C-alpha cells in the first residue's frame, strides 16, 4: 500500500497480517519511487502534470 501525505511517500507491505513500512516497492524494485514520486508531484506544481510526467518517464526509462 502506498500512502502519499505531506510531500512524502510511504510504502507499506502486508507481511503476515500486518503492515510494515518498506523503503522499496516490490513492484518497482529498481526504481526509487519513495524519492521520485514526491519529486514528480512537487515538479507538477511548477511545470504542470504533463511536463512532470514526461520528466518522470525520462528519469526511469532514459532518452
């Protein structure tokens, strides 16, 4: 479960009937989503969502 609040992303994984915070997402193991998602959201406030999403895609896929 991802929770975005107050400019921060927290990832909680359900492990043996309880949630535990994790620094990584098992879905996106090689992507630092905890860092990138808040950056994308803040950037969208400045340049708009479309531009921010393009920049986000470039950061994870490359040119």
